[in-house]
C-alpha cells in the first residue's frame, strides 16, 4: 500500500506542476496589467508603465516569476492582488467555503435524484418509465449549464418571483444554483446507476433474496444497491472533483460569492495573482479528491494496488 500511495502522490505532484506551468504561461498572454490599471488615468508615459510593471513584478522573466510562484505556493502565499493589494490567500479563504458548500449541496441533489431514477429505469428495463428517464437524461446531457441557469432565473426569480435570482443571503439562495448543477449531474449519474443496477439485478443473490419473499424495496436498496455501491461511490467522488471546476460558470450567473466569481473578476481586471491562485486552488482540490478516491479504491480492492 505504501508503494501505491507513493506512486499516486508523485503523479499528483507532477499534475500540479504541469497545471500551474500552463496556467502561469496562459495568463500572461491575456495582456499587460499595467495598461489595464492605467486606463482612464490620462497621460501615461512608457516610463510610468515600466515602473508599474516593476512594482507588480511582471517585468521579470517568466521562469523567474514562475519560480517565485512555486516558492510562495509551498507557504500557501499567492502574493497580493494588483487591485487594492489584498493578499490573494485571504480572498481565496473568503470565497472557498461558498464554492465548497454549493458543490456539496449540488452533489447531494444529484445523488438524491439519480439513485431512485436509475433504479426505476433498471427495474422497468425497456418499459415506458425506462424510456422516459433515458430520454430526459439525454436532454439533460445536451443542455449547457449556463443556459439552464439563465432559464431558471427567468422563470422562478423574474417571472414567478418565488426565489431570489442571485447572492448568498439565505437557504433559498441555494435552490436555483444547486438545482442547476444537480440536474446536469443527474443526467450522467442516472445512466450510471441504471447500468450498475442492471448488472447487479441479474446476480444470483438477488434471485435468492426475492425467493425468500423479501420486499422489493429491501431487495433493491438493501441488497442490490449496496453491492453496486463501490463503483458508484468511486464515480461520485471523481465527479465531485470535476464539479468544483464546472461550477465556475454557474457561480457567475447567480453572482455567487465563490471562487468562480472571484476568477471572473480577476480575468476582467487582468489580476494575475488572483486568477493564478484561484485556478491553482481549484486544481489542488480536484487532484486531492481524485487522490483520495484512488486511495479509497485501492483499500477496497487490492487488485488495483498490484495492477
């Protein structure tokens, strides 16, 4: 197990180095932050711009800047924002809980929908319910999350006035963004649950459980679902990591005070340290979740550790 864990840790470190290197290089192709900061400031000479670049540290060679970023990353120090000079670590610490909370609620909504729908589709294979659920899941896979978020705001916030359109002021603010992400995730998860249940329902122990006279609910949820839970848990864990990255656009639509909104504002202002810090933290979370899933799967199935 130690060798398996060491291998996964090395892979995680390699992925983070590649991600941060690519992000650092791509961010610097977006434009000159000195020009952005001096827009509307009147007559600005090239010497003034050069002094601003020197103060921001963006006039140094790229590898020097990247080396400084890695050094700060070891101390979780991403530097200061170009706008206001606030430490990036503080901005991320303020926004991260909102993103994690929304991701957890969205994942809970998806699991609560996908498990019963997937089981229903599997038990009525080829029937009307199965066909309807599969068609709805295909529609969900085809709908972009930003379009669905916009339509929900127009319907429930603007037309009906039932829910707040944006912000994070109370429990009701969670409904629209969580449903948006939950529906998108359910479109994929319901197919996974259906496939896993179809294979499990053909097992001999399920037939024995039914022959004993157990209720259909006990057969499905106590026996069949528990025995196909390992691949489902693994996929849900991996999906949660991907959700952290995909939630960025939804946060912007609902003006959610999370990492997505922080990243969009940083892009508009060409605030390199903030944008670089947000993407790095999201990458760390995704890699960390995937690493935990790999470790958990290796503990459950020893064959994975030796493959």
